[in-house]
C-alpha cells in the first residue's frame, strides 16, 4: 500500500479538502480488505515479540479524530493479535484537578511506553491545540495564572515538535493518525447510535454540541497538521468514511514502521549459549515420564 496518499509532507501546507474521506485505494469492500488486515495483524504479532525481546525501541501510536470516526474500533481490530502485556492504551479525557496543576504535556509524558512496549494514545496532548483552541473557556481554566499572548498556539506546536523529536532520538518511534471523517458520514453514524438500541450507550449529548463546531475543529486540525507534521513524526491523514479501510491502513503503516527498525532477537553471550546447550542435553537424556 502506498502511504504517500496519506502523509502530510513536512514543511508543505495542505488543506483537509485535499484528502478524500471515502478513498479506498482500489479496495472494493470490507471483505476485499480483510485478508490484508489479517495478514498484517499476524506480522505485527511477530514484530511485537521481537520489539519486546530486544528492548531497544518503543512505539507510540497517536489517534486523533472527530467523534464517531472509529478510533476505538481501530484499536480493537488492528491490535487484536498483539500480546496485551506489551500494549498500553491511554484515553485522554477532561484533565483532572491534579493534572491542571502541571504543564499540559505532563499527563501524556507519564503515560509514554517503555522500551519494548507499544503505547496507544486515544486522543493525546494534541487536544491542547484542538479542543482548547475551539473552546476558549478551557484555555482560561488551564492558564489562570499565565499570561496570554498571540504566539500561544505556535509555542505549543513548538513544544510538541520538540517533545516528539526528543522521543524519536531516544528510541520511541511516533506514529500519528488523523482519522478524516466527512460531515455527512458523521451524521449517519450519530443517527445509527440513536436508532440502534445496542449502540444507544455510545451516544452523548456532547456529540451534538461538538458537531456544531465542525468548521472550527477542521481549521484547528488543519493548522495542527501543517505545524506538527515533521520528518521524525509525520502525520497520516486516513480516510475514515469506511472503517474497514481505515483499519487496513493503520495496520499497514504500523507493520512498515516496525519492519523499518530491523528488529531481531537479542544475541546471547557465549556463557549463556553454553548453558542452553547443556540444558538441552540434560532434557534429551531425561527418561522420566
């Protein structure tokens, strides 16, 4: 799969209208993409095992999107074959009183994956240049004692870029996915939640309130993508109108990233190899039942 369709080129300005939310790259339907997804899930499981065994790298996966875009489903289906002991999922909700006493990056830094692990952020520190930008009252609460100025958003972009550069330099690979959902498809999914009793629990009145800010969010996302897609941690804008295709692309990009690390199992020193050889001989001679 050609990832060039989805990457925001660092240093080049893009418009979200440049990306088609319904694009499927030649795949016709869910069944058409299922075999590809399943193969990548199996590859990912093998690569995760080597990632954990080598303890050289960590992988941070960031998912950002408007409501109903399919973040939870992507996590569920793409990560289905991984060892849960090596994966940590963190969902970022409204900051707690304790978190508000620290810098806006503090709670995310605490949740970063250790070497050998995969960390998934369902939303992330990027909310601080999205929700906080659309809803100014949130910013007022966070910066009650701070001086506001025109360079605030640019400074936050710089903070985030510096954090991600630091992470990559120190072995944590960063993959960032924006699930690009259309306004029309969001309406359909919200109506589905209201009509289907099995999905009623997913609905929140906040979904409707936030939908009213659609244009504001789109502008905030566009500015964020252009300011924080870097060579070390580029953004992938994934078509989200077809969930099955979104999941296939997420899995494909993750596999490609893990393969690029040239992972391998750690080589054992000579004394350990000798111990293994000795243990093998003892077990082969063992006649007990």
